[in-house]
C-alpha cells in the first residue's frame, strides 16, 4: 500500500534533521560538513593535521593554503573553495590523488613550504549530465553517492544535477490532475531509463515503478540534496516545462496538448502541455510546491524545451518559452533556468523570448572546431564552457585536454565574453579521472598550462612517487588519448570488442598511433614497486590495458573479414581463436579491480528492490540499458550504445555473442554458404532477462595479469594492419589496375622481422610486382608498401578478391596478416541501361550480371549518396520488378543494395521507393512518407542478407516489397505509398555503402532484372 504524501514529508524532514544536526565545532575548524568530508577522504589522523578557516565575503571565490602553528591551514570564502584548496594542497605538496576511480594517499601529510593561492575566474562550476544517473548507476547506494559527492566537492564543483527521487514529484503532481496512483506509476519508467523520460524523450519502459521504490528514492534524493547544500553545492533539479501523461487534455477541460511522436524510431514520447495556457501555470505551481516540500528549494533548474526532435505544433515557441520561465520565477523569483547547449538547443526563439540574464546555457559542444562564437549563438546569454567527452559512458580513454587548455582561456578573456562557468557533463562520470581533474582546474588557472609539466605533476600525485616511467607513461597518454582534436571523435572512438558482432564496424578512427599508446602500457608496468599498491595505480593499469586491447581489435577484425571473404577457413579459425582469447584476457584483467565490475551495478539494483519480483524488474532495467537499451524498434540506433568494457559484461555477454558470430562464419565456409544473420536484439533481450549472479568482488592480482598480457602481446603477430587497395577497382577488357598493400607494425611492444608479402589472384587474373615485396624489419608504427600490376585477360567471374598475405615475425613467433581488395572485371553496362552516381561509383556488366562499386554516407533524409544502373521510364502501374542481389560488401550495418524507383533519376526526386538488403538489418523497404522527395520511413524484415531475391510490385495500394533467401519462399516487408508517383518511372539496381562518411567503398553485384506487367504479384514467378 502506498504511503501518503504527508508520510514522505515526515521521512524527508527526519532525514534532514539527521544530516544537519552535528556537534558544534570551533570557529576556525571550518563548516562541520567540510571537516567530516576530510575525515572520510584522508582519515581522521590526517584530517586532524588541517585547520579550516571559512571567511565569507562578496569577492570571487578564493582559497589560501599555508603552514601555521605546525598545521596545514586552508582559508577560503566558501566551502567549495575550502575543499578545492585542500585538494590543491594534496596534489602539489602531499603528492596525493583522490578520484572516483582509484586514490593514493601518503602515510602523513607534510607541511607546505610556500603559500598556495588561487581565485576562481568563473562563478558556475557545474557537474553531471542528464544521463549520468542512468549510465553511471541508477541504483547506487548512499555510500556510493557520498563518494561521488566527496570527489566532486574536492574538485570545486558548486552546482550538480540531481534527478534521484524526482519521479515522486510527477507522481504527486498528476494525482491532483485526474490520474490514479497506478496510472502515474505506469507512466514512469524504471530508474535506469528515467533520465530520458525527464527529458521528454520516452515514457513507460518496464513500468510500473513500485510505490516502495519511489519512497526509497525520495529519501535518497533528499539525503543527497542536503549533503550537497552542506558542502556549498547547489542541487540542480529538473524544472517543469510541460511534460504530461496520456489523455491529459481529456481529463483537464480540453486544454491544448501537442503529441511529440516518437524518439529514435520507436520510443513513444510524452505529450507536451501548451505552456501558454492557465492549466500549465497550475500544473507548474503544483510541481514546484511538491518539489520544494520533498527536496527543498534551490536556485538552478534544468529544462530543455522540445529536446532532440520535439515539436511545438501550433504553439509559438517564443511565447511558450517565456511562459515556462514565468512559471519558474513565480515559484522561485531568483532562480535561473539551466539549459543545455547542444545541436539546435536552445532554440533561437527561446533565447529571443526569455530573460537571458536569468538563464545559464550549459554548453555541451564548446570543444568543437566549428564552435567559435557562443555570444552570438546564445544571443548574449551567460554560458558555461562544457564538455561531454563520452556517450553512453563509453570506457575508452579519450578527452580533449589540449583544446580545453587553450579554448577556455581564449573565450573567457576575449572582449564581450559571456562565459561565466564550466560544465563537466560526460554521459557517465565513472571514467577518465584525469579528465575530471584537468577540466575542474580550468577556472583556477590564470591561463593555459604547460601540458607536459601538468602530466608529470599528475603522475607524481597519482602514484605518490617521482618515477621516470610513470611520467613517461602519462606523457604518452597526454600525446595520444588525451589530445583528441575534435568534438565528435572524443565520444565515438571506441574499438570493436564491445560492438554488436559484424565484419565491418563503423566507428571514428583513432587520432593517434596505436604503437605509441602501447608504450604507455609498457611504461606503467615499469613503475617502481612501491607505487603499485594503490587503487589509483591498479585502476590505471587496468584502464590502459583495456584500451590497448580495444585499440588492437581494429587490427584483428579486418583480418577476420579478409579471411572470411577469401574463404580461407584455416586462417579464419586461427584469427577467431585470437579474437576470443583477447576477450577472455580482457575479462581476466577487468576482474582484478573493484571499479571495473559490471556485477556491482546489478547487485545495486537487487539491493534497491523490496522483493525478488521487483529485483528481477530492476535487474532487467539495468542490463537492458547496457545492452539492447530499449525495445526492438530502437535496436538499430540505440542497441549496444553504451559499449562498456566491464568485467562480467565482457565475459558473460560480449564474449558469447562474438563466439556465436565467429562460429557462424566458420560453419558458413564449411558448408559453402553465406553466414546466417543473427537476431541480435533477441539475443540481447534473452541475456537481459537472466538472473545469474555476476562477480562483485575483484579476483586476481592486477599487476600479474597485466604483465602476462604484455608478454602475450609482445609476440602477437596479429598486431599489424594490412590495407590493400586496387586502383581502379573496375578493370575493362585489356585494362590493368595497380594493387597497393601497406603493412603497418601497430605492435608498440616489438619490431617485426622477416616481413614478406605475397598475392593470391582469382582465376584468369594475373599480378606482377612493381616494387620490392619484402623487408628485413619494421619498427613499431613503421610501414612498408608494395605494389603490383594486375591484369585480367580471361577472368572467370565479374568480381573477385585479390588477396595479399604478409608473413611477419615477433620474437620467436611467426604468423600471417591478411588483406584484400575487390576487383571488378567487365565492360561498361550495355545500351539498355543508364547510370547515375553521387558516390563516385564505377559500373561493369558481364552477361545478365551488373556490378556497382562505390561509397556514400547514406541514402536517407537529406543525404543522397548512391550509385545506380537503371532503365529509364520502364516501370508502370501494375508492374512487378524483381532481381537477385548476388553479393554485397559489408561496409556498414545499413549498407544497402537492391532496387530503387523514382519518377526520374536526378531532377525529379518524387515517387521514391527502394527495397534493399543490408549486412546487419535484414531486408529494408524505404519510402518517402511525407511527400518531400526524401527517404524518411523504413520497414524491415530481419534475417535476410545477400545473396537474396527481391521484388517490388506497383499497384493500387502503392508499392509492395518482398524478399527471399532462396527465390521460392518470400517474406513480406511492407506496403508503402509514394506521393507524387508519375505514370512511368525509372527503376534499376542501386547501392550505397552507408559508411557514415568514413570513406569506405564496396561492391554490390546484381542479376536478372525483370519488369513484368501483372495484375497480381502473387501469380508471377521470379526466375532464379
């Protein structure tokens, strides 16, 4: 039975009393909460060596650290400045480090020999992303939250986002507007997915949330809020901007609400209440009253109006924005509206309409090269220089420290600057502790620092020793992972180990030589034994080792793909075994540290539950977010979004998935067939429903396991990359192509010796060397290039793979690295066809088969990059067009090869439909639903890939698409309209690499284009 609202207030009030009633302290001992934090972090004995003096004034925040009367004396004009000063002392004098991910402290605290003084150059030092609670740990205990708050406070944070318990505010509010308790709880998602509900992106996932859980979250949220206040941190709560449950209009006098449609292809968004109505003011007033009673007042409220695709419908955005701000300030006259600076956000209409002096823009894109004038972008509103260095809490080591070091100070000191804060906003905070520390130091610096000196100082504090190997390691890390040059790469540059298994994986390239990063791992292993016991050192060793393995997954997967395409079963088995061994060794390494275990997140979910039935629900909530993310319609865009390399998650989820995929490739070669597609959503959903216990305590010695890994990698012949290209790809009769192979030694641990390259050609194709094909030795990161002239006097097929094998030796072990390039050998398409290219395509024909080779980012919405061989004005009403997709290169999960229909290729974009196969998303039917001539709607039939038969029927209802794996048994994909269809249309074969702009090209081969007049597609057979 639900506890009444009044009971929640009693719980919150009692908890507040318990938190704020503390023994009286001496006047010069600092605020009690600050003193208690010191004792928690460094222990009472060390804390007793410190005197704290709080001296409030109206100046910018400052601190002063010195020695006085044999003690360490820290003075400041605010609690956050006191703690920042103490933390600065720890780093500079005590050579100590306190972070969320590992710490290191000396036995005693030495006295400073010279004063340390700093003044903050900005007012706002904000922390945490809207998504942090979901991706960091939606069921974290108070003890875990306390640790996070301690570290944030030591790093000078004075504003932090807090969403825990805000679900109860919505629960209580809307029971006063016509909803039952059960109805509202059925609208609220479980905590892991709540951040996106609060941003109006989704609702209802895995609902209803239990009343007991809501009560526990209120108590925890109040406890966190009160602790923040006691440390001088302003809790930032979500404000009310119009999110309402279903049927709100019908229950409240027909007030205007605007449906928000779906988010990322399938998640239902909550409706939006028109803020210009009187009902909105009533709801907002109630919302803030309930929020104040449960959590107390604050001065900063986070709201993102019409976030990521929201629609205003008939509501004027400016008037709505003004009404949202008025409602906030009626409840809290001095409050500021915090809003995210993101793609298209805040809306210009919002900025124009509101009091910008009472708004703070938290800029999530400050480090972007294309972002240069936020004063103009934000129309003079104050803003915080911000960073979001990861998406989904990716565990890759990456951040743009070099950009922060210059850009922040340039923006702050330029004429007319409105920069007045920083915003630390990774989508999850439990990673990259060096980035947290560097970013939070920015406001206390007068200008850019010498990065080499900074990293040397960081290494000294992180491990407590002045060690040449530690400093060398961090110099290399600063030059590689932490010199990320661009906005986007910092977030997407993950390796392949935690991706959904496939032969071609689209991810941003690394911005540094892998071999250089490897050497940082070798350096860390040589750090003095005295420094190896701290949790900070052990975490860093795990972190760097995990990144080494993920980096080298980029070398190994292309070799697996090359072996599979060359039908080299022996090499495929050898490479598959290496891949699975890397995953197994990664699991073993991650298992050695408490902070890299996924099992703790699952255990937290179980501990938050009132009973076993609820434990199953909350565990599913946690597992789902880290794997499939949500429901099946969102799998294409959000599935595997987090890509977390965590112990338990690697061994129990990712390794079995890769084994299933790789075994399927081997079976396909054995049987002479293509590998069968795997339903990865069903696979992930099954795992998320499991209840098996995952490890929550570390096992094994980090240093021993890392040393074993180093020894293995030093003799691993798979740590090399072979890139092979043919230019041109298409060879006409009596023509030739130049084959180029570039071998790079990406093994940073050893030189490769005795390198020799050889070529394997298809029947009727010949290759002769144009350069040397061997070299005695390749140093780490060194390359060797060889070239051949390729001719095809009598090719046996339209397309073939020219393979290259490199024999390499590392230490006592010799192995091979393979690669290859497709070669198309045929004449130009005959006179019955026309061609079109917006993706640099080349075309060839041999008999009834046609090959198209090209690239292309995509064929979707405004992006139209594809190649096509077609027949002009050949398709009419009641026609059926069919073909076979013989082959498709895997250039990305959404690469498409199939049939495309358009009124006229080129000038007339209307009447567009395409039916295609993809490497990973089955057979897809794409259409233009809104009539603007762009592909905007897709229907899918999973489990179908090339070779496949496809057919489109143009009839009274529109276009009907079917696909088949054998030309006999057909799968219905869907029926779509094509607005603006003309009596006759162009139709033919098309392909797009859908490479997302990474430059990859591929070849698609088609056969047997048929266009048949028919009154019924069901009565027409298709020739195989």
